[in-house]
C-alpha cells in the first residue's frame, strides 16, 4: 500500500509539473491519502495498531516536516535522510515533545 501511495504521489507531482488541471492533481493526491488511510486502518484491524499509527506518523513527517534543505532533493535522498531520523527514535508527530523531522538532529546532519 505504501508503494501504491508513493506511485500516486509521484503521478500527482508529474501531473502538476505537466500543467494538468488542479482538479486532476487534487484527485490523485486524495487517492494517495485515502489509500494510506485504508492501509493504516487495515493494520489496526489486523491487530497492529502501533504499525498503523507509525504509517500515518511517517507520512506526516515525510510530507509536512521535511527539512528545507531536502525539499528539492531526489526522493531516494530524502528517504535515506528520513530513515536516519526515523531510526533515531526521536519523538514523532503526535507524541509528547515532538518537534518534527525538520527540527531534529538528523535533519541538521542531513543538511550538512
């Protein structure tokens, strides 16, 4: 499901860059978000509530709290830097004392 959501997100970025109407881009973005949400609910229903929560946390951190220095970086580079943040066990969005990936020590290391 995460790969499908990423593919939809990539298609939405291509559509926006290609000049497609905003309604088409919005539909692709909504589709990716719905797929991600359904995957999180499926994890929870299967008894993996922490995994479902982590899926949503990762999506928010990656898409809303990406360090500015990585915004224009290729996706692979962003994912490598994000993996470093995720594995650091720093507080994540929705947890007490969470500051967001962009304010973490892993983000500072990636920008250097």
